[in-house]
């Protein structure tokens, strides 16, 4: 099996995908537009490996070898010989279109072009390439080193071979896959969490129950590891609002209509753990 991976975007998701792939033996090219972004990404990967070493879950020599398999670059041409390319940039269709148009020009024939999008239809992303059959959704979850799931998403023209190659890649880095056969906005997991968070936020906004009690209900009543409002804070309320908006725009389904209070939180910068304030204070 070919073992050359390119990851576009060195943020939290991209660096996490690079980390688990290098650890699994893949040679990884990590590409971002600025050296600063690349430094943040690679520093994060090294810190994560160090934590695994400190906990005895990874040998120091293996961590060093994995780091050695990651090449950081601002040059898009460096991904030309990759067998699989995973795009992991901001959830904006225009940005993704620009990247996939560029990838279509530089990446070799037969390569798999994957997107880590959590809500944008793969068919829309693939449409700007001359090889839509080679485009597939490979949706990892955050934090990538800890989360076992990958959603594989078929676009309208994704071939069986592309889907099989994407599965082989995801399983080779230790993940369990589910397949989304119809390319609906939000796929399976983002639709489920968006619907749950939107309803939880509406209950909270209208004073039906506190954030704490809504989360306790989901944890103890349904066996969820984390309640929906705590999950929103962890993921980023801005990211969930964006995802729900994308699904609502595509589906016109009212259950994805984000309540006013959540929009105001984003406007105010109260977007969860990363800002120190969301539904909870951190």
C-alpha cells in the first residue's frame, strides 16, 4: 500500500491527522500558507507525542521517528506525489473550491482527494475538479489522536475504488469507519449533534432548564459521555453555528435553525473553551 500523505491545513484538525498518520508509518507533507501556522501545527504535534511518551503510551524512539516523517511546507507543489491528500481548512466552500482547483492541477493521476469537512456536501467540493470520482469525504473527529471515528462520505460521483482507498487509509491510522452513502449536508454525525445542540440551546434560551441540568439529562438519561452544551463549548460554538447554518441552507429543515442566543454568543466572542466563556465559564 502506498504510504505518502499530504495534509492541507496545519490547524487543530490538520495537525492531528498528520500526527496519527506519521505515527502509523505514513510519510506526511503538512502544508499551510504561512510558516507561523506550520510552526504552531508542528509544535502541537511534538507536544502531543511528548505527552504520549510521558504516559508510557508511545516509545520516545517511535515519537522521534514519527516526527521525522513529517515535512512542513508552504509550497502546494510539494504534495504532487501524494497518494492521498486530505484537506482540513476552514469550513467555507469558496476556500475549499480554491484548494481543490489547485490540487486538481498538481496532484498525480490516481491520487485520492479527500476533504475533512463536517458539513459541506462532497459533491459540491468535487464539482470544481476534473476528477470528481477521486474525491471523497474523510471526516475525522477532534481531538484526532483520541477520537476513534472517521466518517467516509460518498459524493455523487465518488468511485468504489476511491472509497475503498479512503477506508484503507483511515483504518491504517487506527480509526473505525462509518460510510455515508448519500451526500446530504452534515452527513450523519454533524446532523445529529447539530439537531441536539440547537434543541438544547433553545431549551436553555427559553429558561426551561439550566445548561448544567440539560447536560446531566443527556449524560444520565441517554448515557452520553458529555452533554450537548458542554460539547458545543468544546467544539466551538462558532463552528457548530456555522455547521448548523450550512445544513439549514441546504435542507431548509427548521430543526437546524440556530436560536438567537447562540448567534449573540458568537457575536460577543463567547465561543466556548477556547475563549474562556460559552454556555459555561472556563
